[in-house]
C-alpha cells in the first residue's frame, strides 16, 4: 500500500506565490511507474489474505460446530474478524490513493493509517467479545462428552 501523499498540483507546494500561477509551457511531472506496481501488488496481497482468512474461518466454524468447543468458536470468530479486517484494508488502499483536492492539499495518503487502526481495533474487540461471551456461557454449563480430535487435528494442521 502506498502511503506517499498524493499531490494534484506540485507547483503549489514548492514555494512562494510566483509558483502558484499557471505556466503554459510548464511540464507535468512524470508519474512514478513503480508506484502503480506497488499499489496493485498490495491490493493483490490483501485480496489473497481475505481469501485465505475466509477459508480458514469456514474450516474453524465447521470444526466448532462439530465439536461444540468454545475455544473453536473463539478461534472461528477471530478468523471471521480477520476476514472483515481485510475489507477495511481494501478501503484504506482505495481512500489513500485519492488525488489531492482543496480540502486535502497533500492528499489522502495518511488515511490508510486510520483505516488500519480501525481494522486492528476490530480484531481486538470482536475477538474479546466472543471470547468473553463463550467463557461466561460455558463457565457452569454441563460438559457433554465429545470428541475433540477434529479440533486438535485442525489446530495442529493450521500451525
């Protein structure tokens, strides 16, 4: 993800008022060819992470359903939160590359940090809520005889 500030008119940021006038023969700055590759590769990386987290979340949800394990429910919730965070990171990528305008003369590059922070808080809060809820509900619940082999095999394979 590119976090460089985008500047629609770099002449406005170079110096005094003499540079703010339109110069008919002034050349436009060349776009950075590496920037497009960096941007597209980060989007691809986020999309791959979303897909992987989605598949892991499904597998953990199935294991939680089969075993009835509160720990597997918490693990599944964590993976679903990771999948949702990938969406926040895609939003961050889209918003950070918007060109500069009058209200944001240096661009929107720093907005990626805000969306990344929202994603981090999302994982923490979602995981905490589900873990606390399952802990409280399972505290005094009678424990049924179940086979945790599926949960242990899945956790071993995923590490």
